[in-house]
C-alpha cells in the first residue's frame, strides 16, 4: 500500500513539474511573437 501512495505522490509531482515547465515555455514563446497587422486571408485581387 505504501508503494501505491509513493507512486501517486511521485506521479503528481512529475505532472505538476511538467505542467509548470510547459506553461513557462509556452509563455516565453508567445511573448516574443509580434502581432501581425495584415489581413489573415489573402484571396487575391478582384
């Protein structure tokens, strides 16, 4: 029973750590992007 509890605690810690790393990387990637001032779609000249 102690092994199951230990595995659950370790799994929760790993999941929390990976979530924190993922959000940090995503935040850093999106903060360096610059907004685009052009139209999203270009259908050509009509």
